[in-house]
C-alpha cells in the first residue's frame, strides 16, 4: 500500500490540492491549476512532483489525455467520472451559455 510518510512538504501540498480541487469541481485540475494552488509557477516543477507521486503509486493519470490526474487511495482511484456526469455537466453549461 502506498504511503505518504516520506513525501516532501511540496509533494504533500500537491497531493492535498489535487484532492481538494477534484472534490470541489468534480473533475481533476490542470497541471497549471495544480501549480497555482500550491504556489508553483513552473509547470515543469509540477510535472516533476507529479511523476514522483505516480512512481509511488499515490496518483495515476492516462498518458496523452488532459485532466486525468487522480489520487489513489489504497491502490484504488478515489473517484470515477461517468459519461452521465459528463453529459449532465455539458447540458448545464450549454443551458447557461445559451439561455432560451
């Protein structure tokens, strides 16, 4: 089971920011948004820390896809987005942007 005992302060902050932003929005933050949440201006630095968290099994993401970074708890992703959630979100956004 992955452990957070030996993470740096910055890595712990990134992990907590990822959890908080994902929970608040319902979808994962971008790398830039994640960096802004912990005070890192360099996306390269954020990528480096995220790779370390991935290697330790604390987060996972799909290669080549945006906003797929997820925190893993006990080896399992903490949330899964379904197509119905995506469809509902898109409908609400479309309604707000194009009032009848």
